[in-house]
């Protein structure tokens, strides 16, 4: 090693750290060798401080890593719960849409069935030969309204006029008129209304003037048919008239 000259004029040579003694001398040594020892000791202290600081930093980073790991786990759980929620919601919506589609399909089928029902739209005369077939062979969903009448009885004539108008208004109902004298039916019981469905008698209304009076009108007949389920009750009628039959 090169000798160190005057401290005021010469600069010391940079120490070779690889050849410094491993033993740490007491701080504050003097002389060239003491200075080198002090430098080595200071370097070791610095290394210890750096190592300690690195350890603290590592511990801090480890703690942050744990915190981040926990946070990530919580986030993953939240995302999983959110995914479950949306999956449940999607399945619920699919069920609702399927139910709506089924309902709409049912309504469509219902409309198709309704469109397939026979329509009539007029008051037709039936006879003894045709009567049974007109009743028993008709579509089971169709109401058949039969008026037993005589031409010489004024309430029967008026009722035929009203039934003709109602047949136009309610084309899915089959309206028939049958001359009572062809079956020896007592004219005293006229006018008589018979209502059938699927070949069976739903109701019979003998001498309707006894119930409605001789001054009955078309709305009275509508109410009578409405109460039997043949047609919907007219909503534009007063309440007392709706409950009067």
C-alpha cells in the first residue's frame, strides 16, 4: 500500500474493502490503520442499518401483501356473489320470459280457437226434422238460443225482431226460432226461450212476459242471456236492470 503523506496536501488512497479486517475495532481509532478500521466499522454499521431497514421494509411489504391478498380475496368473494346474483337474476328473467311466452302462446291459441268457432250472425228458422241436429251436432262451445213462437202472438213477433238484432251483435251465438205448433207446444207458454250448450239444456224461460212484462225490450233479453253466461252483461245498463232478472 502507498504511504499516506501530509494530510493537508495528499489525499488517501481509496481503501481495498476486500482486504479490510473482519473484526470491528472500537470506534474512534487514530492513525492510518485506525482510520481504515473506523471506515470498515462504519461500513459494517451501515450494512447492519441497511439490512435492518431492508428487513423492516420486507416486513412492511409482506404485511401489505397480506392485506392486498385479503383484499383480493374479499374482492373475489364479492365478484363471485355478484356473479351469483346476476346468474340468479338471469335465470329468473328467463323463467319470466318463458312464462310470458307460454301465456302469449296460450292467448294466441285461444284466439285461434275462437277464430275456429263457427259464426252465425242471423236468426234462423229450424224445424222438427232439423231441431235435434241443430242442438246435438253443434260445437260444444257454442250456446244455442231457441225461441218457441207463434206468428199471431205479438210478444213473439217482437222477440223475434230483438233476437235478429242480437244474432248480428253476437255472431258466435246460434239463434234459432221454432214454430211451437209443429210440436203441439201450448201457445199459452209462449214466448219461450230455451238455451242449450253441448246438447244439454242450460236453462228454460217459459212465457217470458210473466217475468219481463209485455213491454220488454232488447236490453232485457241481453240481460237474461248475460245472466245465463251466453253473452257478457252489457255494462251500459243501469244496475237495477242488471240485477232485475
